[in-house]
C-alpha cells in the first residue's frame, strides 16, 4: 500500500508492487508510462493498480499524463538497453522506456532488429531517420521521425477510484495513429496490447475522407451483434467489429461483409491512453470487460469529485454519481456512460460507446443534472432492445444542449425504447442529432428544442410496417419547439422514413413544429411504406402550431386531428395535393396548406371557422365550416336576428325567415392572386343556387377586406362578384359572410361555404406567415437622473448572425419611374418590411424604405428623384428593425415578425428638443420572447 503526501510519479524511483493500493493524502499520483512496464514496475508484467483513494480532507489527485510519450520505428536494432537510458541523435534526446517488436508484443529491454522504441519524453526537437546513440548498451537506427506514442494503465477488477471534492481524476494525452484504410472490407487494424492475448477496443476514429483531417467515431461492437440482420453497409452502419485480441475489422465480422467501408487512404487513430482491467490472479493478461459492471474498475464520486478526461480509451465502468464536475473529450468506453447529480455543467465532446456483449443498459444517461452543459459530437448507441430501454436518456435534468450526437438501438425488431428520451426535463436542446431505429421523445418535459435532427427508420434496409414516428411529445409536455427534421442521413439514404408520421403529440401544450422541407423541395416520404401522416394527434392537446412543413408522399393524409384538441394552427403544411384535410379540433385554423378541403361537417367541433388550402400550384380554396363559436371566437360570429343555431354536427340551421348571422374571418389569406369566376360551393340542405344572393332557402352575402377594411357594402355571393375583386398575394384578404334565411323550413342547414382562388407557385413560396411575432421595446433614460427621456429617436437595424440581412452586398439596383428594383439574393425579408440602402453614388437610392413586390431574390421600393439607372457604387442593404421616437415613458416599441434569434444594432439620441443627449448605442438579440432594452443617455450640454 502506498500513501503519498506529495506529488508522486508511478515510476518516480520507488519499487512498486502488483495491485498496489494507493492513498493520496494531499499528493497527486501521476502515471506517465505503462503501469506494467517502467523503471520501478514489479516483475512479469504484473504492474497493475488497486484501489486509489484521494483524501476527502487533504485532497490530492490521480493524473494519467500521456502528453509526452513518443513512439519511434527502428531498424538495425541490437543489444540490451536499460529503462531510463538516454537515446540521442544530435541535439535530440529521449528517455528509453522499452522495445516492442510489434503492437501486439510485450515490451522488452532487448532490442530486436526491427520494431519500435517507446520514449517517455523527447527533448530538443524530433528524431529523424538515421543512427541513434544509446547512453548504455544497445543500438538502432530510426526509420523516421518519432510520433505520438501510447501508454496502458491497468486497474485490478473490483477496485474503486475514490475522488472527493478536494481531489481530481484527470487524463491528458493525444492521438495515436494506427493505419490508413484500404477501402476494402475485412481490413484488420491492430491496437496495442502490451503482449496480452486479450484486449478489447471500444472505438476507433477514422477520417471522413483521405486527407480531410476531420475524424468520425466508429464504435466497436462484438461480432455476434455485427450481423446483417442489424446492420448494412451504408453510412448508417459506421461501426467496426471488435475482436478479442485488440484487432478491429472494417466492413466485416470475420464471416460476412457488414458495416460501412470508408474510402481508401483515410487515417485511423485512437486516444493514446488505454485503460484496461485484469483479474488479480492473472495480472499480466487483460480481462474482458466484466459482465457485472461493479466488478469493472469504477469511480466513487459521491463526495463531489472532479472528473476531467481527455484522450482516454478504456473498458472501465464510467458511472459518476454526485460528482462536482464531469468533463470528457476524445473518450471511448464500453456499453454505458452514466451521470447522476453532476453539480456543474456537463462538458462532453467527441466521445463514444462500444459494445463487448449484449447488455440491457442505456448507452448514455444523465439523471438529475440541473447545471446544464453540453454533450456533442459523440455516438451513444445501444445493442439490445426492450420495453422502455432507451439509448440516450435525460432524466430530471435541465439546461443541457445535445448536438451532433448519434443514438439508436442496433437490434431489430425494436421495442419501446427511444433513441433519444427526455423525461421530466426542462430547457433541453437537441441540435443536428441523428436518430436510428427509434425516435426522439419528450415525456412531461418543458421548454425544450429540437433543431435540424435526422431520422433513419432502420440501421439496415428500408422502412417496414413496424410503425413509429420521428418525434413524440407526450404526457403534459409544454413549450416544445421542433425546428427542422430530415430523413435518411440528411436525404442521402432513401426510404428510411418513419412509417406512421413525423410528429405524434399528446396531452401537451404550446408545441411548435416547423421548417421541414420546402414548398419546392419537399421532404421525401419515400417510394414504399410512406408515412401515413405528417402529424397525428394523440389527443388532449392545447395550442399546437405547425409551420412550413412539406412532405410527400403521404400514405393516408396530411394531418390527423381530434376534437379533444384545442387552439391548433397549421400554416403552410403540405402533403400530397390530393389529400383531404379535416380539422376536427377546436379553435383551429389552417392557413395556406396543401390538399383538398372537406365539405362534410365534423361532430363536436367548436371555434374552428375559416381556413384555406391550395390544391395545386395554381388553385386554392377558402373554406368556412359551420362550427359553433367558443368563448375565444365569439367576436367572429354575430347573431343579427332570429334564432340561427349550430347543431354540433358541423351545421348551421336557420329555420325561420329573417334568421340572420354574420361570420368573419380571423386572418388574411396570403398567396392568392385572384378569386376565380367559379361558382362557390355551399353544402347542406336547401342550398341550391338560384340567382343573385339566393342559395335555396338562404341569401348569402360577403364583404372582403384587402388591407384597408371591409368597406361596409354587402355583395351577393356570386362567381362574378368574387372574380371582380382585386387582391394582393402579399397583403392577402379576409372575408365575412352574412347569411339570411329567406324561406322557412325545419330542414334548412348549411355545412360549408367554399370559394376558389387562383395562385402561382411563386405566390405560395414568397408570401409566408411569420414564424414568430414578438415585441421589441427600447427605453431611453437619463444616465445621471434615470428619468425617462421623451422624443428620443430610435433607429434599430439587423446585425450579423440572424436571418435578416446586415450590410449585405446587393447585386444591382435599377429604376423605372419612381420604383427602384433591387436584386438581393436570399435576403429573407417580407413585404412591408423596411430596408436601409447605403453606398450608392446616386444619393437618391440611399435611405430607409418600405419594400414591396417581394420575391426570394428581389424587392422594390419607392424613391424620390430620377437618379441614373442602374445605381453605382459599393451598395449594401440592411434590414431596418424599427425606427421612431420614444413616448412620455421613454419607450418606443413595435410588434415584429421574426424567424429565429436576430442580433440587432442601433442608435438612440435626442438632439432637437429640450435637453440634448449624446448618441447612445443599442446592442442585443431579439429572441422568441422579444427584446426589452434600456439605454442610458449622457446629456450633451
């Protein structure tokens, strides 16, 4: 047993014993060599470590340092050297650790003809090809430059590393290069074994292409799991087969070709610290990772220890309970990486989990981690499937950002375990993650976000009829945003879409689902077993909003809704144009969606009134179902006279003469270029069109608001009148209908009123409803007295880093009359927004202007004067967020449309009335909650 009170090297001069137990009473144990082979190691390669305990009161540490170890290929070797001899070449010298004939051999002091010399450190530069000088006996010639070497650290099984708050477990190292890929299946690559017949490898890192210097983790899995039932050969199957002798196979399991084969010439590397385990009776031989995880070397961190790992590949038990810190970079282990009650922010980057056997365990779990943090650029995938057996799980945690993480369940058939599961979590963000053979699921979670994540339905083959969705949001989850979903490794692998649909939402509120595909490039639903729907409700939802979601084909329909849902909004949701959309939820609206619209009444639907859809690139429909109003929609329905009644079966009944009702639309219909000269469709009983306003036993009139109000004049609902209206695709229009009973009948009933519109593809793509509308507020105060400043001028512009242009170069500006036309690629602005033009030599082009006639790459504005056309100079355009003067409370605010976080920059000053002030600077970011800025102004007089 060793007790250290000062910093101590394992090879620092004291003879060590096999399985030595360490107590660090204020000292740090540093390991910079192989534990089995160094100047003070016990004989017969038995130099392993027992338990390491850092004092809770005195502190200390356990530090594995492989930053200096070097590996030198030699030829012409002979003689016997001693560990600690100096090897030199000119001004370069190194500390001799030993000779290895190969990566699989045990070390020796006797130098063979060819092989490798390991150096604890090298000073004075780097060795090069040529003769080496030994301070003792021995001789060799360097075959080339020395490179990063490796060390093997072996712990006895059933030992614990105890790390308290005053201590730290830390590893530092580098990458060890193994080989280049051949581009052929069944290539075997050897990992160092130190002569042990047993050595397991959890992962290797392989270049994405030859010379790219960008690497991707390839987790290793045991041969019985790396089979064609589970995996294929495309990019979904970036695994290697783990042999028991330190070999890995690429694209093969030893019997059959399986797994992805990288192209030829890609470098393969691993972290250069190898953490191994052994049984106490056979310390010279590595043991397989024990099936009883507590028998693997593990950590005791319940006294808030700090864990800080870099370049550490191991087969230990990575479970950290109640630590103060967990930081892991470039780390790989077997089966699981488990964290619980970590006191500080997680910091996990470029880590992976391999599999030595089939275990019923999460590949990654963070429980009760409330300090947040990041998990990124990692692969956590499990082999076995089972009920609620998740692969990547966050439980009772908050503030964690997960990005570019791959997770899934390798075994098929699947069960109810999820690839990514968040349960009772808050403020969780998944960005650019990859989900395999299962889904992303939120259960009773809050304030969470999914950005641009990818779904692959299987690791091998194509989608079958075992149904799942890509994303589930369930069990009283609230305020969840899903922004961007792709299929098939971002569209590179076909027919791996979810069979049931993209989204399944149940018993949840304030859900936003958006930005899937585009109108011109829809997300592909595949050529076989296409998704049934885009969205399916599991019921009992409140306030779900789908925006800009385009997927085709669909197997059944666009959406599946229930009348236990309320406050549903669908904006620009497109499946197949032939799909019939049915809104069965309460207080719901569909705007500019794709598909046909039903004229069949829905039972027990309330508060769902006008909605519209396009049936093609050129034709649309605006539909009014006759559903009874709710408290929230009372203002849209006015009973003028008599006793009009709704049946709760989707019909309006007006049985007495002069029964009269007015129903108004709540929103402007965009994307339409005209109302067609096509007879409206009125469905129901006693509704056959006669003439003028007369529809059977009913007179129906309309008014239209094209942006300047309704005007007050009722018109007969006829094709001729409708087609005579002038509408704008960008501003849109609203309708309201006045219905009067002109012939009494107990069978009178109206189910739907539907009119037809004209459109173009450009009109549909260029006139989108905003993703968010928020309030931006600026308050001016005197910097000395803190009194509000009235009549201060606010000028706030877009800054770089958001969707809106900030000092972007424009292609051209031309003029025709008083209209300036700007060619500005992908500007991201909408009609009615303002732009600031600068840099034109012809000054009339410069200034702040309201834009119109907006397309994806162009817009117009009105200018004064007749400058030369085209404009010359270095011209830029910046979106103007808002401009105006503060009120008596020192506040100027506007409601604005945003599509994401938008940085802003601006000025504020009062220089014309009362006390003058120096110009103040406004800097901030508009988020989904808006922006509330207070700027203090310094008097200028």
